[in-house]
């Protein structure tokens, strides 16, 4: 596909005026989350059926003109795996995508198991995508010809792919189902991972005692401070696995951290003293000052609700096979729990449950209600 780097804001304005006349465009972006503390958009790729455009946001402020395109409901915007892109566009531009088609979500409704973009490009267009560029530092300039070729390749076939998947969804009668999920996906918003307390978003923290949580929080704050100063992603300072080991074992010397293999010799030299300080301060806290993990209010589940959960899970497994859709897409565990507790008797009551989509009621509402009715018997 022909591509063109946009060279000025004036040119971008002209291009966006033309994009507003298109019925469908493909969009992708490259960021530097693997290499920097504060990730940012490093390249925007846009494709029509005949032309690709590249925008370097380091050189051109894309927001005012491009947002108009994204927010125009007459222009369908095709992404693959849009969650990261939608959240990133919200963070940087407060952009709202009004007419989304997500090819990854579409694949889920079609029972496609290998749904990475590379696999789909190979399957439908016999194109081999070089995965190594997924981990490249896209903030570096100049971009290599190979990186440019890769970035253009990411959007070149999105419109064709959308056409293929939409026809398949229509044949299966699942287009409206997917469109409901597209709309929900378009509504996600950026959430900072650095809000306090940091342990809230740390996997496994909910099972820790209060003292261990205090150690964990101090270690996470210490790592965050170092990462910000060095402009590095958190995992390039100290991994989550290492943080977890130190939180549980609470070593108070760098030598002990080395013995436990919580830190490498290089890390121990750079960060060992900071880790020791974080742990010692947490160990010295009075009990009344220790943090606690917030308790989630779970709906009350009695023996009958537990039985309904088991029956609903069995129903889900059966439908998953017959409909060729993954169980977690059909009904995730949160939805099953909500249904079991509420125990609806009608489709309208089923729709009132927060975790239930309209398409789920259409696709399996009768199965859900009959399962609940059987459980009542």
C-alpha cells in the first residue's frame, strides 16, 4: 500500500477533511510502554482502502483534526484489539471513538482461536508480519525503513479484514452481538496504574496480611520513584516476581536478597539499600498504622445459589461447544454469579443484571432461564 508521512499540521488538516468523507478507515498506533516510564503515542497509522498515512506526534500535534475523524459516527474506525488504543487515545487526546469495529472482538464471536493480527494476516492474505517490531523502542528517531514498513503493514489490510469478518458475522447472525461489544469497548477509559495505594492493582495483594501489605506498598512506592527518575518502565527496575518475594520474605539486607535471588547482583548494587529501607520502615510501623486490603462486598450466596452457579457453568460449557464460542465470552464468572444470586424468572429481569449484555439474553436467555427453572424444581 502507498503510504505518506504527514509533514505539517496544515497537511494533516487537509488529510483529515478527506478522511471525513470516507466510510471506513483502519487505525493503529505505536507506543513506547516497553521502554519508558510515562508511555506516549510515538506513531499514528491511518489507512483508507488505497492510501496509508503516518503521523509523527513528536512533530505534529494530531489531536484537534484527528479527533474529529474518530468522533464522527459516519466514519467506521477499524482497530485490532482496541482496548489499549482506546485507553491511550483517551489519555493523550481525550478522544472518543464513535463507530468502532474491533477485528479481534469479531474473531471471538466467530470462534477464531488464533486471533492475533499476525495470524489473521497470514491466514487471509498470506502476509508474514515481523513480530520483533512489537517490542521496538518507537520513541527513537529516525525510524528505520523496516519499522515504517511494519507500521504500515499493521493497517494495510484492516479494511479488507473487517469486510471478511463482518460478512462472516452476518452469516452466523452475530453481527449485532459483536456491535454491542464494540460499543462497550469504545467506552473504556484510561485508568492510571499509579494511584495510591499501589497494592490495589498488584496481583496477589488481596491474600496478604497487613504487615506484608505494608512491605509491599513501600517496595512499590520505592520502585515507582526510581522508575520515574530513570524514565524506565517498572519491570525494567524490579520485576513483580521479585517484589512479591521480598514482600513475603521481608529480607533486611542486600546479601539476603541476593541469596533469595530476589535481586540480581547488578540490581542489589543499584537498589539494594532502597529495598532494605522500604522493608525496615514497613516492619517498624505500629499495628494501627498498617494498611488493609479493602473488602469487596460480595453478594450473599446460599446453598441454592451455589447449586445454580454449578448448573449455569455446565450449561455454559455445553453452549460453548455447540456455538463454537469461548466460555468466558458467552458468560464470564461474574455474570454467572450475578445471575445465580438474582435468580431472574424472565428475560426482562435478566437484562436488569448489570453484568448481562443484550446479546447474551438473545443468544442464551432461554437456556439461562430454563436452567434456573430446573434448579427451582
